[in-house]
C-alpha cells in the first residue's frame, strides 16, 4: 500500500512543475518558427534579384540607350552600322542573295533535275495512229466491176489515209521485247471524174469533147486488220517492230450522175514493220503530263511501212504505204 501512494504523489509534483502555458498547443506553425529564426532574405523572385545585379540599360554607353538586348546588339561586331536596318537584314546582307531555284516538280518536268519520275505498274497495252504520207495503190476488176485503172479515174496525187490501232501485250519486257495482239481500222479517200468510153467530136466546132465527164466520183476504202506483232525493246531509244495479219477491205464508190453507188469488200493479208523513236527522254515534261493524266508510260514517234494485198473479192486491191504517227504504251 505504500508504493501507490508514492506514485500518485510524484505525478502531482510533475504536473505542478509544468508551466501553465506549455500544456496548450502552440498557435504558430513549426515552419514559421524556423523562418523566424533565419536571416531576412531579399524581397521578390530570384529572377528579379538577378536583373537587379545587371547593369542598367544604357549604362557604360551613353550613345546606345535602350533595352539590354539593344545593348548587346550594339556591341556585336557583325551589327550593321545603320541603326535603321534590322539585325536579321544585316546578316542577310553578309550572306548575299539566296539562289533562285524552281520547284522540284518543275525541274523534273523540265529535265534539269537529278530526280527521276517514278512510273508505277506494268505495260500491257498500246495504241496510236498513223497517217499515210506516200502510197502506191493498184485496184483491178475481178468480175467486170470497173473498166479502167484507178489512176485513170482518180489520178496519182496524195490520198488521205488514216489508220488507228489498239494492241494488247500479254508479254512485255524492256530486255526481251514484247509480243502484241493488234487490231486496226481506218479509211482512205479519193475523188475524181468519170471517163467516156469514146472521145466524141463536137459537130459545131469539130473539136473532140474529150473523155472526161462532168460526173464526180468519190472512192473510199475501209481496211480492217487483225494481227500480231513483235517489238524489239533492247535498243531503248530506237525500237523496231514487225507485224503481220489478215485484212478485210471494204470499199464504196459514190457518183453524182444519179447512178447507184457501188460497194463491196475484198479479203487478204497484211505485212509491215517500222521503227519507234522514244520521245520520253526528249520531251520529258510532256511525257510526265501524259502519265499523270492518262497513265501513258512511254510514247513514240512511229515510222511505218504497211503492205496490203486483198485479191479475194470483186476488186483486187493492193497498196504499199509509208506513214508517220504516234504510239503510246500504258
């Protein structure tokens, strides 16, 4: 019973020894207590303090007042002397004018760029046209369809001769060449006058009337060809070709004297060949436009020779034609 009494007495003594104000929580935060114990620092931010340590604008150089950036510019040795010029303009004057260049696409189209247009896809088709520039034609009657030569009626002058063709290439190689199945169609046109069988004498003037009549004749042919060709591509720039096939030549003769027109057709063969001159390297800008607009990979100037022989029919028609045209591969 003695020990508990002594513990209680000791507790009362300790409580009495604590100051009256220490039992209450402090009203000032601990961080504020630490700050109060430190020396007072500079007012404002750290950046503002650094700016105060820098020299005042214009200090040390009375002739260059202004902001600190202007002060730095004024001490730069490459700074233009004229204060009216901007700092960037001064540097541009030292570098000189920039070289003037066209755009990359314009340079490619003009052929002055090291870049090359990329043509995608494979070539499987060709198309084009040919205009006859020189021809020799022979037309003979097989069953009494005519009583004279074609030259006697239509002369020997130049004849409009246009052919259009299309081609499918199941095999195409820039090294081995290509084989094509082709079809073509076109027309020729000739005009002339009829001939009298006898040269009658005018009873009034005693002068012959002549054999030429006032009847105008028009003779048209419509050759259609189906065949196969081979194009030799290894030479790249010059590409020769050969072709052969069958032909049907329709014809029509119209006259102005009221008689019935004469029409029919003859069948036979076609052989020919020629040379394609590649134009992409010469007219690269046009070549790019053709590819961009129509998908044409390559185009050529074509020099062509074609021989038609159609002996089966009322007329035996044969011709040897030299022509020039354009060929497009796509």
